[in-house]
C-alpha cells in the first residue's frame, strides 16, 4: 500500500508483489490518483490549492521513488470515464 493523498486525503495505491519474483513490487494499481497522461483532480474532497500542494509535494515523489521497472496501471484514461 502506498498513501498518495491529493485527489482525496485518504487515497491509497496498491503495490503488487509476487514473492516468487522477489521482494520489490512489480506493479502499482493507482485507482483515481493517476490517469493516462494526467493526474487526478485535487479539488473534489478538499480545497484545490491544498490538494494540489499535497499531490505535488508528497504523493508524486512517493510514486517516482519506486523502481523504474514497476508497471503502472492507472484507473482511468485521460479525463473522466
């Protein structure tokens, strides 16, 4: 589990590990945190400026700190579905 506030304060992403492959996660399920080519709106559950600051200051660096080989599975295509 990776806590990624910004879209929603309680937002988490699920890190998937296959212990037969090793201890590192091999993919992440990002739900509504990431879209294809975009990030989620930060203004739905809190003030937009607060959500955006949290998203860019805390959540994106957490995501970017994962190893490069981790596959990313966003929850939506660009925009809303």
